[in-house]
């Protein structure tokens, strides 16, 4: 039996759900014999029933997220978000898929390597979302390939050609960048007739309700994938996507909608630069410029990763 440490379970960030749904679309290739799949929550930790079932697990996949513990691994809870005591039960059977690290320090924490040596598989190639994360794992003696995030795997040579439209949908990041979120929405209301805001988590939702309720040309969508998909599908030909959230932007892009993404931290910058996406900072932005692009997904690395199964 295979297991998945699902980073979308009990997650308030719908970006985690976008990543996990993209992985499920690939799982027939990863688990071709359908040997059963035990799904466990990384956010809530591993319950008694799952711990018992782990005795029959041969491989455990960790999907996306900031899953690679480059920084210090504390005793009570590591970056896989389960207690260290429980995670040690994953003896050399964890396989990363599109994983990254929470930060990019110059040096590895002393506690990271022995922890990873205990839990990571040495029999399989691991998949990372960016080149730096792959280099960290390779430096520690594991096999790792930069495949990019699974949300991008089917987007090779996908083009973005901007055309003037009346409507814009945006994702904000009120938790990490409230001032930039405010600035982006105000800028969009000046440049587009109708602005739709899709809150990706509860902090975004509260922020929008506080500052943009009853604004004439601003519509707040429900915090759900269904609401977002409904807008993207129904206004596909008259909509542009502008984002402070990485996966909200990629999801729009996967629907064939021109998408612009500003990075809030280095993680998004690394991933997007790797796939030839013209990402930029929102610092000092006074107006929006839309450049064309053609994505270059690392198909050879993705193929090599998937074929090993």
C-alpha cells in the first residue's frame, strides 16, 4: 500500500488544494497497480488509525508545500508538520513530489540531514519545485530532479498573449503583504471596469470584507474552488488574472487565461523563473505592464521522475 501525507487536508490555504488536485491527476502513473492509497493529514498530524496502517505502507508521498526541512528540525514538530516521534515511523520510505523548502539559507541546519537520512527513500528519485531545492537534496546525498510544481506539468509551451479586456480577477496575500494587496486592488479598479477578488484563505477573506465591501466595481468571490472555477470558465474570453498568490495565478493560467504573477517571497520567484515565466516584484509598481510569455516546463525531468514508478 502507498500513502500520501496530504498537505491539503485541514489547510485553510486553497493553494494547497490546487497542488494536491494536480498530483491526483498524475497518480495513475505513480501508482499504476492501484495498490491502495492511505491519505494522512500533514496539518493535523497522524492519528492512531493511520499510525497502525503505516505498518503496511511501502512508499509515502509528500505533496508540494514547504516540506523539505532545511532549517532546524525541532523535537516536537518538524516541517512535515507531524511530530518528530511519529515521522520517524516513515523509515526511508518518503518520496517528495514537487516539494520545496521554507527558506533558502546559505547552510543546512545540522539537524536536517540526520532527519532526512532516516525518513527519505534512497531507492527513488525525488521531485522538487525549483532548482535550489533539488540542489539541497543532492548535496545531502539523495537523488533529486527539479520538475517544477505538479500544477505546471501539463503547461509546456503554454503561451500568454495579453489582449485588452474589461474584467480582472486577482488573488491577494493579506497575511504576508497587506499593503501590496491593498495597492494591487486599487490599481486594478483604476484599470479595469470590473474586478473580482478570489480570497485564497480566511485572512484574505476578512481583509476584503473589511475594506472592499460595497465597492461599485469590486466583487468578492466565495472562498472556494467552485466559485473560482465558475468565474474562470464563464468569463474565459473577457478576463485577465493578476496575482500576489502563486497557485491562484497558475490555476487561472491552466484554464487558458492570461495570468500575471507578482512574487511576495523568493519561493515563488524561484519556481516561476525556472519555467520561463516573467515574474516580478510588486515593489514600486504604479501601473501594470503585461508581457507575452511561453512556458518551458522541464518535461525530461518530469518523465524521468514518473517513469521510475
